[in-house]
C-alpha cells in the first residue's frame, strides 16, 4: 500500500494549530485515492487539492483558483502546464 504526503510549511495558522508542527510531513491519503478527479483535503486548517496529472504524477496545491477564488477541487485536470 502506497501513501502520498505533502509538506505543510510556511502557513499562517487560522485556528489553534500550535500543537502541530508546521514543518513536518502529514499523510494526505492513499495513492489509489488519486485518480483523474481532483480531491479536496484540509490539513491544519489549510484547504488543499490533491490531483494526478495525465502522466501519473501526484500534485498538491492550495484549493483556490487564484483568478476567481473558487475551489480547484471542483474542476478537472487538463494537461500538465509544461
């Protein structure tokens, strides 16, 4: 069983997260959870979208479309941006 993790660093706590180190790795989910549909997760009160590219690479971003402030997790993955 494979797990996928993302680093949570340089975040500004929005609630009482002092009990959790912000410079550590946290389990994001199982690799099998990541398909062609992005999924939303919240880590230490930070909204994150997890996704897999067309080439199978795993990615994680802030779950916010920067131009419209809508969740990226409601969209689809198209191309690789490269």
